[in-house]
């Protein structure tokens, strides 16, 4: 099936009544959680994972999950601009100039350019995804166990190094995630690992309990500590459609943000946060008036908001073509696919073209829906901030508890979710970034299987990883990354400066 | 914060060593030709043991305390809510879904949020009804039956 035939097939699937409804639901939920500070897209998708058991069709479930992810990028800018409070991590940088614009009475223009930039970048990235993903999937068909081992380990390492937090803590979480994935029956030897005599643990931890615990409840517990109250918004929005001058000032920022976001989104660990930061830095560096940045420069809103949207769409490329989730939210979508009995990877295009093309086509539709949802209806979303956290928190707890119980109808899952909630809370308290945990958990079995299969194939010859061209290249990048990071760390220490973070 | 980080670093290292021993003795590493179930856990254990020590060394060399969190934080609210959730999980099977959910939201609103009784009851009843309607009525999720209906 060529790209155009696939896309037409995708639209015929995405444009059915049920799929349009779930795409809309995903866009609405995504915008809502993007607006609400304290609940990110990864947490929300985690909370909704049990719903995928109920939604019969895999394509419908993934259309909704994808809508939540890229919808959150649209909604995230709203609180950044109006309250100087990022709705989610990728919108942190939007606070700098967005809030300044709002203080100068230009909140409407900032919100408008954020939504238009998001729409353009989202669409550009989906076009890139349409044409880039199928050839990459075809290329990945040649991958064997050594290539998969090299790719997954490099992906995990990139996720740790690019997350922006402490590398030591990131690596610790990575190993913890790998170990959690090993609990239960070893699929190759049949041995029982880390169960301590528990029969229920023999099946291993369920990803839903881990994701809902660490991301859903862990975030709730951490937010419960906070004494911060959301102020009721009094900022006057004004006209949400930008003027011609606003458009002229921001069109290149949108274009650059789209390109930067698209490429950073493909790299595991890259994602929306880094792309928005990179876009802001580039806009400031190449601006004719860098002094305006921080005082309400519209490019400071247009660039990062475009970049985070493009990255959220392009991060589907490694998932759909290689079966490698690049960030926590995509790891949740990976799990949703697995729940539906679909293994993401190079065979997805050939074996499940309905899922592959249906989801891609739905992204075009979802982006158009989000533009409508965010431009004229921004005032409505702002009203959502009036919902007190005291009501929202117990509702989320009820939702997660019955949600996790519904997966296997056993209370053990609730307890294991609470264990992960405590773990997630502790991680946040000690400044650990929890993002590598679900990645390591979902990629753990693939890492182990490919490592052991490679050694079996080669008869214990470790050079199998470096003598094959693709795995050799990936291992070289892996080694360069470790050497580079170590050299950077030592140089900083020798220079007498503090390390970035421990 | 540094004190807790030091403790976590030590636990990480010791945990890594324990995993190495467990993987070596119980799971078995196998050979490089035919690796066994303990190989990757052993490597992860080695990684954790080393990272714990590196973290500890970095903490030793970092002078001064962390800035800490500027905003005032209340530590007991998450602890109490976690305890409430554990009790809720137990009560769900013991007394049934509807009764335990209602009691859980009442306890949450009174203990965590310190709300007045009228608001507490409205939120509890509406919350329980909404969950029942969504999961039981719409999504047909089987729930633990009520203790009085068994």
C-alpha cells in the first residue's frame, strides 16, 4: 500500500462516527488537562488506560489517547499566558513572554498565536509523519536482536541524558524500571524472579498499575503538599485573532519551531519540553531585537508553542515504526496498543494498516478540532481553573482505584498501584524525574530478550553488536554519548564548578 | 534534602549489591554462550551499586545545602491520603464498592480538605453516584457487592 492509498484508507477509518467522537473526546480531555496545572498528559493517559479494555477497537482507543497527548500541548499554553503557571511541562517557557503579553493587555493575541502556531506545527509534523514513517518502518524490517538491543539501550540512555534532570538519578530510575519489568516469570528459562513467594506477582506487575500509581496518584500526592491556590482569572482576553503584524512577526518563528520540534520529537527522550526550550533559545539568539524577549515578544510564544506541538506529533514516529516509545506519554500509548494485542514496530504498517493510517489521519482531524476548541472557546477553558483541587483530587483517586480494579477484578492491583504511588511521590520529593521509569518498564523485556537472543545466535561472541553495520553505528553513538557525558562531567568538576544536579 | 539523598544513595548501593547476590545465587547467570535468568538483573544490580556510590561521592563534594522548596509544603496530607487509600482498597472488598466509596470521599473531605458537613455530603454523594454511573452503568465494570446484599 503506497502512502497516498494508505492515507485515504486512514481517513475512511478516522472519519467514521465513533472515531470522530473519540478523537473529539481526546482533544477535549487533552485541552482540559493541558489547562489544569498539576496533571500532565502522561498521567491522564495512564488514568484512562483501563478504558482501553472497554473500547473494543484498538484504532479508536489510540485515536483518543493520541488526541489527549497533542491536545495537552494546545491547552498547556493557556495557564502559562494567563496565570504565569504552566499547565504542563512543555509550556514552561511560554510563561516568560506569554505572561508579559497578557500583562500588557495582549493575552488574546498570545493565546491566538499559540493556537495558530500549534495548529500549523501539528499539521506540518503529521505531514512529516505521513511521509517519514513508512520508509523508516520498511528499513527497520531488517533489524534483528542485536539491532534491537542497540536501539533500545541507546533510546533509554538518550531518554535519561536528554530529560534535563540529573543523569545519575535518571540512570538509577532506568535500572529500577528494568528490574520492575523482570518481576515474575522469565519468558526464556521459565524461572520465577523477584516474587518472594507471592503467586499474584508471578504474572509480573501490570503496566497500568505502574503508570497510574507513579504518574496519576504520585502526582496527586505531591500536589496535596502544596499550599498554592489557583487565583481566579480576571485577565481580560481581548481579541484572540492575531493582527497582520503579529502574524508577520511570528510566521518564521512558527516555521522554525515546527522544524525544530519535528526533529527533536523523533529522538527518544527529546519530546515537547526540550523542543520548546530549544526553539525559545534559537528565536532569542537570531532575533533582531533579543532585548524584547522576556518583555512580551510574540516570537517567544509562537516558536516554543509550535515546537512542542510538532514534537508531540513526531514522537509517534519511533513508536509506530520501531516500537520504541520516546517519552512517558508515548510509553502509555505503547501500553494501550499492547493491551489491545497490537505490538508496535516495523510490522505495524503491514499487519495493522487500519491502526497505523487511521491514527495518522485522525491527527489531521484532531489538529483542526483543537484549533476550533482553542481559539474561540479559550474563555470557556479558563473557567475550568475555578474547579478546586479539593474536589478534583478525590475524583481522580476514585477514578484510578475503580479503573485499576476493573483490569483484572482483583484488589491486589489497587495495592500495587498504591505502592507505585508512594514510589512516584518519593521520586518527586527527591527530585527524580519519573519519565525513564515507564520507558524502562515497557522496553525492559525487549532489552533482555534481544540481549539473550543475540548472545545465543553468536555463541557468546560479543562482537555481534559491533560488527553488524546498524547495531555497530548505534553502539558507537551509545559509547560516544557516555564518553561525552563523562568528559563533560569531569571537565565541570575540574573547573571547580558545581555539577548541574545530583 | 541532602540528608535524605545520602540515605537514598546508600539504600540504592546496598539494594544493588543485594540484587547482584540474588541474581548470582538464586537466578544463576548462566554462561556467555547461554545466558540465564540472572544475567540482566545482575548487570542492573552492578549499575545500581556503582551509581549509589557515585551519587554519594558527588553529594560529598557538593558544598552547601540545597535551596529547598521555597513554597510551604504540608507533608502530612499525602501521608494521610495514602493511608486512606489503603483502607479504601481493603474496604472495597470487605463492605462493598458503593459504601466504601461514599465513606472514602467523606473521610477525604473531612480529614484532608477539612470541609463543612453539607459540602462534604454533597461532594461525596455526587462523586459516588458519578463513579457508579460511569463504571457500573455505562462501562459495565463488575464491582465488589455491598456487605448487606451478599
